[in-house]
C-alpha cells in the first residue's frame, strides 16, 4: 500500500509565527502613526471643553419598573 504524501503545506507553528509577526507589525505601525499625529488646536480645545449646558426642557427622567418573579 502506497503512503499518500501531502503537498508541501506550512506547519501550524509557521502559520502562528507569521500571524504573530503580522499583528505585531500592525500594532507597531499604528502606534507610530498615533504618536506622530499632529492635532489641530480646534480639536484640542473641543477636548478641553467642560460640559455642554442642556436646557431644562430637554431633560427627561426614565423610570424603569419590573416585577421580580419567584
């Protein structure tokens, strides 16, 4: 009986190593892009803004009531 030989396929270790390197490279590039990003003054001022005043008419109270089953 002849033993069937599979075509050359990468092992699980090779695949997981490749995926790990790929994900690591992605995060390295993303962190570099975030760190070198130049923020505009308008964006920084919007982030520093305190709170938005909501008119009293726009405020609502939601009351949730439920019965506990035993």
